[in-house]
């Protein structure tokens, strides 16, 4: 249990919820954008660095050195983990189904809980662990429903993304003094630099560039940045647990946009995950209200 003030905890929960909804659009954007994955990563990195960089320059205008000095070695490590999560997650959406990727991402609470325990000695309360256990049952239902579909390479990349995202979630809680916005800019620049040798950015048309800009704005500004901020306000495992809302939402957007209905097992698994997250939040809010 964190000793953070209750209003800060509620704000962190709200930010994590908005982040989860924003992240759930990633699979949808990868379907809309016709670019090859490396070119898509380059343009997403460019716009991500641009959008966040503009705000970072405005925020640090009184002390420009803070743009670099505020990152530090801890921030560099987190930026590298963030870069790795991006260059594995987006290709995963192309190599396997959106439902498969979302299901695998829902295992992040366990990865975050283990990393937070091993690195920070942070213990999770019983209700969080129970909710995470219920969520993993939903994940199992969805995996069973998608058995034999997708690609092992895509699933493997999604697992690497889970490990990287969990390190980011725990890392920003460990290094609370890091300047978050400059770190996010650095992460996007690293994505662009790592992808550029394999990409053909000049082949992108105006519509693809527009979609790439919207992709960056939705997932980086509303998704990544809010997730990072929330990670400082609530325990790492709870941030990751709320993030499992992406599991039922991502296939839903694909269904609404392309008419690709998830299987019955996917519906069941998504409902279980959703119930676990909402149930945990209700129990936690009631407990906080009782102690107030």
C-alpha cells in the first residue's frame, strides 16, 4: 500500500484509465496506416518527439539545460526500455492478431509486480493481487479462443514489449526526479534512429503522414505520458493492472472499424479482465473512503 495522499492516488488512477483507452487505439492505427512497419516507426518517432518536444521546450524555457540535465542515467535507461517497447509492440500488431497482442499485454501486472518486488521491495496488497489473478484468467480465456492463430514471432515480440513496458512503469517510480517530458522526447528520437536504416520515410503519402501524426498524438501524449505520470502516483502493479483495460478495448475498435468480430472466447476473456479492473477500482475507492 502506498503512502501517497488520497487525492493524488485518485488522480493517478484517472490518468492511468485515460492512458489505457488511448493505448488501445494502437492496433487500430497500425491497420489504417499502409506504410511498412519501419517507415511507420520513423514517422511515429518524428511526430512523437515533435509534439512532446514543443511542450517540453515551453515548460523548460526558463532553464534550457533542464531539457538534458533532467534525464540522467536512470532516464536514459528508461528511455531505452521505452524505445524497445515501441519497436517490438508495433511490429507485433502486424505479425499477429490485435487480440493476441492485447491478451499478452494484459500479463503486464505480473511482470510489473515481480520487477517492483525485486527492484524496489514493493509489496502489492491482497485486493490488487486477487484482481490481477482474475485478469489473468480472462487472458487465458482469450488465449484459448485464439489458439492456432497469429504468429509466434508476433507473440514473442509482444512478450518483449510487456517486459519493456513493465520496466518503464517501475523505473519512473524508482527515479522520481527524472524529467519526464525530455525522457519521452529522447525515447521517440531513439525509435526514429533505430528504425531509419530499414525505412523509406520519403515513400509516405500525405494521408499516411497524417495518420502517423494522429497515432503519435494519441498513443504518446495521451497514452505514454499519462501512464508515466500515473506511475509516480500509484503502485506500479496497479498502473499495469489498469492498463489491462486495453485487452478488451483494442479488439473492440478493430471490430467496429473493420467488422472483424472477436471470437466468443475473446468476448468472455475481455469481460473477465474488464470486471477485474473495475472491481479492483471499486474496492480500492471504498477502502480509501473508509480510511479518510
